[in-house]
C-alpha cells in the first residue's frame, strides 16, 4: 500500500527541519557539574595543597614551590599533599554542580530575556552569566574552601587542631556560630567576580578553535577549558591570596588579625610587598590547566551525552 504525505504533514516535516533543537533541560548542568568536580579534584588537589601552604606559611618557612614540595614529602610523605582532600572531594562535586549548573541556567535566562532574537548568546551574555554563577557558587564555596584551607595548613602534630572537615565545622560553629563558618564569604565573592574572565575567555577560545581548527568537540573543550582557567587565575590570583589569608585567620572574632577584607590586603603588602600577592602562583598555574581542562571536557561530554 502506498502512503502519500499530505500537504499539512509535509509542512510539519519542513518546520521540524528548520526549527532549532530544544535547549537542554535546566537541571542538566547540575548533573554534569558533578562529573566536573570529581575530575578536577582528582587531578588538582596536590597542586592546591602546595599553593595554600605557600600563600599562608610564615615568612621564611619555604624557599619556594619546590622546597615546599620537598619538605612536605620529607616530613609527611605523599599523604601530606592530600591533606584536606575530603572537603574538596565532596566540595568540588557540590561547587562545580552549582557553578556549572547555575552558569547553564544564567546563560539561558540571559539569552531568553536580553538576546531572544540572536541565534547564539553573544560574548557579553557569557560574561554576565559567568558573573552570576561566580556570585551564586560563593555561598557554597566559602565554607568548603575554609574547611579545606584550615586542614591544609596543619603541618604536624603540634599544629593539628582539627581531625577532619566535620570537626572543623563543629569547632568553628562552637566558637563563632554560622558567622564563623561563613567568615570568608565576602573574600570568596570578590575572588569569584573574576569568573567574567574565565567564561568570557572560554567563549573566545571556543569560537576561535571552531573557526580555525579541525579539532573535535572534546579537544576544543579541553583546550578552551585549560586556557580560559589560566586566564582566570592570572586575573584572580591576588584576591585568592587575600581569601586564603582570611580563611586561615583565628575563628574567634576578638582574636582576628583581619576583621575586614582590607586588613588582610594591608598585612600582605606590609609583610611582603606586591610580591606577596603572587605567593604560590606557580603551583596554581601548573594546576589550573590540567585540572580545569579535564574538568570542563568532562562537563561538556556529559552534557552532550545526556542531552
């Protein structure tokens, strides 16, 4: 039996061909962000430990990144590089889920409300979405990063105050309440405003590779992710030093050296000059490319797979 396509059915088929594919569901970014967080932590934690120790150690304790690596290995073994591993293992999963999930949502909101007639979200839209995701994830990141930092600067039995992340949370809450757990929120938000550079440059690198190379999608995601993370850290690093300094300060309000964000800035400058804002920069940059390249490649791969 032959089957003739009616004019109405033919019209519907043509509309399906011309209509763009449906955007992925809003929750998908949060799911894909879980895979990004696991990947990032597995690759980057040892570099992060060296970075935090260089940022917060007393003057003269380490001669440089390699001396920090050697002293950590000599005194604490390979396990020393994984101190504070649990908070980011859980934390990066949660943070990347919120960061990339909210980024995905903000991109759609900006596109639908400010650029409804554009086929593709323009660069400014990516910058706005990046800023929104940075401020949003700060509410999750501030306590997690504080727990991690306090565990990472426990060098030996004498400096050991906390037995683990839950113990950090318990003791901070006991002496300072919820204010103590969120004592680094402002510095975290200032640090993460630099997401404008991360997600803006990610879009620029992605567009460049798509237009000028024959790389596959996963390769483009990997290289754009690594390069944009490097751009982010170049701009954001001084504020990260300030953030870590505040987060490892005394949790007791009356004993704080840095009750205000500007107090930490003045202290770092007074102690080490402008160079103080770059302490630990080497390990941070070495970590940023592989950790974030792998993480964003994983995120984009899961987005493609699930959509």
